[in-house]
C-alpha cells in the first residue's frame, strides 16, 4: 500500500464518502454482485453451501473512481475464492482480500 506523507498530502483533493442518513441518498449508478458460499474449509476441503447472491448498489456520483475500480474487479471475477474475514452479525462484513 502506498504511504502518504504530510508534504504530499492534499486534503482539498480528498473527499470522504459520507451519506447523511437524514437526507435522500444519492442515486445508485451501478450494481455488482457476489455469489456467496458458506463452509469452504481452510484446509481446502469443500463443504460449501450456496447462500445466495449479494447485490451491492454503488454511488458513482459520490465516489466515481472507487465505483469504477470496484465494478471492474467484480466483473473480472477477482474476488472468486476470497473469504469474509470479519463478520459483525446483523451489521457488516469485511472481506475480499485479493492479490
């Protein structure tokens, strides 16, 4: 990962994505999906059960480069075989460490 120092930091160019929950959300400009399986073991043996398709709506007007990059990775099947390494029940998931 690239490391940025204060001498090269341009805060005016960086925009955090924040969507105010009290206002209408921006339009979803793209949708991608991940087919999720449960139960593939770390030792390579498979007892996988299909859980279904996770459809993700992306806000391209808020973060256009991030949306394009993520959509390209999804379209190229780059996340195939990756795992969710953090699950917070009924809240969020993290995963997809590729490369």
